C-alpha cells in the first residue's frame, strides 16, 4: 500500500506526540525492587536517609551514616552512571555531619544546596560549586530557627522545593504532623525564620517522618508529597497531591494495603521496610521535577530479621522502579 508524503508526515508527527506524551500518576502503584545496592564501609553499620540528584549526567547520592558506637554522620557516594554501581562506588565521609540531607541545585543563584538537621539551628544548609566533594561545602547557615511542640524529636527530616515565586520548607516531627514554611524565592538561600504552619495532621504512625515533595512533570501543575508511615508490616510511604505548594494536600495512595510504596507493592524480598529515601528526579534544580513515565525511588531497607537499637539497624540502599 502506497502512502502519500503528507500522510507519512502526519503519521510521524503522531508517533512523536505519543512518544513525548506525559504520564499521569497511577492511583495504585506496583514496583519492582533491586536487592540491597551497597553495604557500609568499615566503621559504619548503616547507610540511610538518601537524597540524590543528577550531576554531569550521573547520579550523585548523599546519605546519613551510623557508626558502631553512638554517632550519626553523613557521606556521599562517588558518581555512578547506574544505581547498580553503588556497591563499587567510593564512600566518602563528611568531616562535619549533615544528617538527613537534602541535595539540589538552586538555579537562580547557580549554587548547590545541602540542607540537613541537627546543625547549629533546627535546620541548616551549606552551599558548594562542586557537590561531588563531600568536604567542599561552605560553613553552616541557618535554614530554619523555629521549634515545634508535642514532639520527642523536635523538627526533623526537612525537604525544600520551589515554584516560580517562592521557596518552601516542609518537615516532620515524629508526631503525626507535617509542617510548612515559605519565603520569596529571591530571598533564598536564607533562613525561613521561626514560624511554621501545620499542613497535615493524623496519628503519629500515619504521618511519622521522611516527608518529600516534588513537582510532577506534565501539562497541569501538580505536586506530589510522600510521607513515611509505620504499619503492621513495616515502614511504608503514603502519597498526597496538591495543585499548589501553599495549598491543601489530598490523599492519593495512602493506606498500608494500597500505599505509594511498601511491603504490599514493592516487590522487594530482602526488606519489609520501604523507608526514608528520595524519588529519582528528572532534573536537579529546586523544582524537584519527577516524571511519572520513569518513576524510581531510592530507599532504605533492612533485613526483617534485624532488631535491636533503631540507630544501629543495618539499613542499606535499594531502588524501586514503577511498573506501568
């Protein structure tokens, strides 16, 4: 059968349009999982609280560590082209701990940001022009100087995200609440101040910690929040969506039987916990863009048989890949 040149052009255009089509977030998630991707180097018992960004076409991962004693620390891995290479990548300790790190490139000021907890203020940040150098960051600067009540941990597990006009800080408190603060984007990097707003409230186990917020790639403005919960079968993530970072959040996949990611849908055989981690972003900047067509979660998992002191649980990195 012969096709005219015009028909061929139309068919090629349609094929390109289909190829470039955005994907919607599923209402029910199903993942495949890697095995544990890396083990801690000598002196450390855990690698956890992962954050990741692309740098010069490769994955850059920062994480929290815990030693054989009582101390938390932080580190980065050497750059990898594929997360399966983390096991052979260098593990580089930071001389000053940046626990529960958040890594991103702040495009308006052309600088890398590493935000973290347990610094001089409730949350702190450092800047760098070379984020691959674990010890090349600036001195600590205040990111948030406020406090919260009804919590045994204080402010923990910050994340930072921006839209066109403002920057937002979200964080948890192991108390069933998620908090938010904001500032004009022109004032960032800087201190979000001392005040915060509770944006979600539930039982402690339902909104526990490890909040992350992302911009969802697509034609309509949509944001995705994931929060770690404690379930009957281990740690899992619940998801919520909003149309504005300053708005309200709607549960999306938010039960243990239908979670964003957990034992019920992870496909992981080496861990029940799908715990503190970071979605693999489509870019590295402050918008924290994720692509539902290619959704992956770098998470912390552990052997179900491991017990004892929480701080020393043998968490390891794993990777979930969404099945579509």
